[in-house]
C-alpha cells in the first residue's frame, strides 16, 4: 500500500494517529485560507483534527500520480493529487490535496486547493473557529 493509499484510508477513517506516521517532522501544509504554511507535524495534525470535525460528507473522488517541483529546493519529487468533495456549513466544496513525498517516502509538503470562493470563505471561518477552540492559534477577535 502506497503512502497516498495509506493517507486516503486514514483520512476516510478520521484516524489522526495513522496520519501522524505518514508526515515528516518538518511537513508544511499550504492552505487556501492562510498565506503562510502550517509547519511541523504537531501543527498539521492539529489542523487535521479540526478538518475531520469541520468537513461533512467528505469523500475522495479521484487519484492522479506524478511528480511536482517542491517549493523548498526546486527539485522534482513524487507527488499525488487526490480530488475530493465535501460540505462545510452548507457550502459544497470541490478540492484537491497535493501530496509531495520526501526522500523517505513520507509526506513532506501538502497543498490544498478549494473552489468556489464562497466555499473557501466558509472553510476558512470554520477552520479558524476550530483552531482557536483547540488552542492552536490565538483568537483574532478577543472579547
């Protein structure tokens, strides 16, 4: 079973422990709702904890294999794109997860792309609420 297959199975089971074994320590996750990446295994796992609670009826609907240039050093790395569909706060989301593998075969970079813009906004609001609730980021609007 490939890393991408194991990742897909872990996400579909909402199994955060299994996800942890698939990420490098220095993983970077590029999100459609944040300009800078989420960095490091603990932060990325925290984000996935929020995501599994946020997405409704999440399902993968496609799988593409290839290579992609990594942002770190410009070299090509094995990569997989997983196409997904989900709902967040009543908004239908179409998205892609781009998994870029490191030398060890673990996921080193992860990029999420989502459409339409209204879904990106709904996702951003829901994820921020979850990150604040879990103590992973400070509340941008303290009372």
